[in-house]
């Protein structure tokens, strides 16, 4: 079976999503890119529900309709899936394959009341598409069960985190062994022989009743009664064990959901952590605002500085100073000649030696010069004062570099720009943090933490109870074996028991044959799965046993334990001694080996398969799961990946993906989405951007980190 397309309506936030999937054998990979909380898990659940119905829902009491759908208003939820089924048959030892296209529609109506779904009865229709038209196949559920048995759902439709259930530390050793055993039994078709074995046991009980009727020995009657009691006890214990396993499986799924939801709820950060970050950015913002105010005042004061005057009057000042300096050089200023001339008159002799006595012409000339000098006194004094003052100012200007007002102003402007950026960044961060705080329900997180703790406690209790029941079951089986042997010995002593002894012997022989066949087939298949799993795992983690790698071999033991062997002949506990990336690689190696050995063709749909992986391990795992189909292996792989998972694997996806699309949640604006989706309700949207692209609809604020290309729409 391969899925061609799916149309999802009103399932959670998938209000109207149409998907197509690659069925190209050379490019069997379909990539649905979506960040956490953007519809990956909902899409996976929608596909599971469409194929299998309410029985595969994690919780039937949780509504399928969108969370904001109005109360008491009818909501029709539907999933339509077109798929191709390949039937394999043999005619005269020749293998024949026939491909048939089917169209499936499952729908249900809800009239939600708060959290209660108020769900009606599901309606499912299956059509076979023939050249003559569409032919309805009834009953639809029976046809679907033949093409894709319900036991296979967790193998072919897998949550990346839930895939770890084969080696989950929350499960007991017995439960993990049973999960491996059940997976092998379901995929390899061993349930038919198990039903035969069960039928033989029922017939043996009927023979025991006949033995009691004809037996003459009280001891034989008593031992037969013991056998009936122990058989009844075995059936009851088996039913309890199976019921408890189902409960454990359901609790495990709920635990994984609670763990995932809690992780996603805390992705934005804890409430206390975000409040602390808010206070930090608020403090940074206030500090930056204070700094800006100081710089603003400093800038204002700068306009009062004397240096601004010098800056504005520099050319005029230099021109006046040059004129004063010229007067000084000519001796016009400073005016010091009058006192000198008066002194020479008193001495009656000039500095040149001429006679300045009374009555001489030279003395009269000196008197005339003194009078002229005294006449221009005020003007000369002013020029002299200006000269000496300007001379001092010019020296100060040069020494203190107070003429660099422009530089000071420029530095201040730059400081203010930097501070403004700090304010803007701090305010933007505050908006983002406040938006994240608004998204966080503090009470909801506390409730999820309590729920996770409660589920873990319930899981531990159920595992302990299961261990006790399995011990009792083994003890009962041991007693039955002893009682049957004793019954056989006693019945041989009675002639009337000849016919019944023969019948009982045949039944015992048949049971032994069936049991031996089951054991042999399990052994054969376990070996095949083990060998393939080992090859795949070592390839994924890049371990070469011949090069003395840490991982030497992985295998499934006879009691269905997944075992990891090391170079120093140690056995590692996959729960605690194998890192997260290798744990996932080990789980996928088991699933892929199992499906390849079984030969079942079905889509392998995995949500977040590359989480906790990086580097070459991530690349090798992706190469393995997306490898082109071959003659002996056909496949269809649908992966839900985040952009971080995609990072550094782009060239592999370029080569192996036949279809790629992107899911977007409108609520991610403005925290993560760049552009406003302009919608008044929360919903998941679909665009055709590949793993290397973004468009206006799906552009995220970290798109530059992944070097994506813009795609115009």
C-alpha cells in the first residue's frame, strides 16, 4: 500500500489541508517541513485516524475539532485518502502483482462543549477505482484490515519519540521484550499458527471433560480437575497479562504525549525564566534610556561651549588677528613711545645723540610728535589690548585643541545612535518575551508536569504488577505440564481411556508441532531481522567491527531482547549506556529490518525522526531511510522534519525527495513568523516551499541562519 494523496478537513487546526505524496521508486521520499507546534503530529494523527478510526486515537475523549470551534455548533471532521494497493499472488509458480487504486473517506461530526467532544458515530466509505467507475467495497473496515492490519500501525505510522518505546527506560524488560515479540509476530504473519495453537488448547479442554466422565480412578478425576482449574487460571492470567500490556501501552503513549507537550510548552522557556529575562531586558532598556538622556543633555550643553564660537568665527578672527599682528610688527602697537620721548626731553639729548635743549628745532619736533601720539591714545590702547588678548587666545586654541567642536559633536551623535539601537533591541526583546509569556499557561505547565509524574507512577505500578502476573503465569504453565504428564500416566492404567488417550496424544503432538513450528519460524525470522538490523545499525552509526569500533554487533536474543555488544565483549544497556542518537538509530534499524524481512509494502510515516541526531549519523540515517527502492525492497517514506533536522542534509533531500511542502501555524506570528498572516483564527496553512526555500507565508525570523532562498508566490 502507498498513499497517493490526503485531504484533511477540520482535524485540530488542519482546517483545509491537501497533501500529495511521492510514489516514485527512485525518489520515494516525501518531506513535510514544519517547526514544532506547526501541525506535524496532528497530520500524522489525521492519517492514522483516516485509515484506522477512533481505536487508534491517543484519547477518545479529546476533541478532534479545532480548539476555537464554537460550543454546541456542528463541526464535520473528515480525512480522505487515495492510495494504491499492491496484491501479490502466485500462478504456476510465477509471482503476479496487481495494483488497485482505492479512495477512502472517514468523517465524524462533533458538537463540542468545552473540552468534551460530544462526538457522533464515524462514517467510513471505501471505493475501488476501476475503468468502469468507482465501486464501493463493504464492509470498509474489513477491506482496510486486510491491506494494512491494525497491528502494524505503530510500525508504519510512528512518532519519532514514540519509536523509542522498544528501548524506553519507562518500560519494564518484560514489556519491551513483548513489544519486540509482538512487532515480529504481527509483521511476519505468525498469528495464524498462534490461533491454531489456541484452538488446540480449547479442544484439549473438551477432551479433559470426557476423561472425567469415563474415569474410574478418583486420582485421575482429581488430576483432571486440577488441569481444568490450572487451564482456567492460565486463560484468566493470560487475559489479565494482555489487558495489562494494553494498559501499559496506552499509558506509555499518554506519557510520551505528556512529555512532548510539556517539552513544547517549555520551548519558549519557563515562566520564571522568562520573567527573569523580561526584568533583565527592562533594566537594560531603562539604563539605555538614562544614558540617552545624559547624552542629550551633554549635546545641549555642547551648544553653549566657547569652542562653538571659535568654530563659527574662526575665519573672521584669524583675519583680524593677522591685521593686529601686522600693526605690531610695524611698531604701531603697543604704544610705548610717549614716555621714552618725555624722558629724552628731560635729558635734553635724543637717543641718536642730537641736542634737544630749549629753543632748538629738534626739541620742538619731539613736542609735536608727543602731542600727536597722545591724540590717538584711546584707539591705540584698544588695538593693543585686542592684540595681547587675541594672542593669548590663539595660543590656548592651538594648545587645547578647542577648535575640534565638530569632532565632539560627531562623537556624541554616534554615541546616541548606539544607545538608541540598544533601546530598540531591548524593547524588541521585551515584546518577544511578553508574547512568549502570553503563550505560556503557568497553570497548564504545572498541570502537565503533575500529569507526567502521575503517568510515570502509574506506568511503574503497572509494570510491577505485570511482572508478578507473568511469574504466576509461568508457574501455572509449569504445573499444567506436570499435571498433564501425571494424567497421561494414570489414564494409561485404565482400559476405558484408550480412545481418549489416543485423542489426547494427537492433540498434544499437534500442539508440540505447532509450538515447534512457531519457535522455528520465530527463530528463522529473528535471525533474518537480527542480521539486517545489525547491518543497518552499523552503517547508520558508522561503526566498522574490523576497525575495532565500540559497537561490534546488535542482535535480538531468543527471548526478544535487543542487545548491543561492544569491542571488549561487554553488553550495553540500550536504555542507559547508548546515547540518544544511537538509540534512535537502533530503533529505526529494527523497524526497517523488520519491514524489509516481512516484505510488506506500506508507507513509513515518521514524525521528527532525526531529533537528537547530528553530523554524519543524521546524514547516514536519512540516506538509509530514503534510499531508492530496489528489486527486493519497495518503499514509501514520509518524513515530518524541522528545519534544524534538515540542516546539513539538503543535498540528500535534493536527490531523494520526490515531494516537499511546508506547514505553518498562524499563531507563530509575531514571535517566530516574519509576516502577519492577517487571519482572525488559529490554523495550519500549507505552502509549496521546499527544504531550501521560504516565501512570504512561511518566512521565519531565523531563515537567514539556514541560508534559504526566497520563493515568490
